[in-house]
C-alpha cells in the first residue's frame, strides 16, 4: 500500500506503507518530465519481480512519446532500502 500526494505541476510524493500499514520516514519524490502528462494519476503497488518487496507502478496517461498522449507506466522497484528513485 502506498500513500501519494500530488504536488503541482510535475511532482509526486510517495510514502511506502510498512507491513502494519504505517508510513515510515521514507519519502520518494518523483518529478515528471512533461506538462500535462498527469504523472501519478494512477498508482499500483505489487511485487512485480517476485523478490518479496513491493514495487510501484506510476501512470502518466498524458505522456507524449512517439504519439501525442500515448501514455507511459514507470516501474519503481522496491528493495530493503525502499523504492528506487529512477524507474526500471
């Protein structure tokens, strides 16, 4: 489980929850690269790679890539040190 806070215009702050649902001192701040990309409009936590640590999927549905508004999902891997600040 994660708690998020959108900080305009391109920032997303994420605090990973511990096993008891408590939020620790760790805070991950993600900075979007594009205006209008809607960074963090959807978040999902799951152990994507099966290592026992919760990973974070961050959606940016308005991200412009090869096509306008094609969208993007970034995967931030979790570890014993917390969530990675850069996506995989």
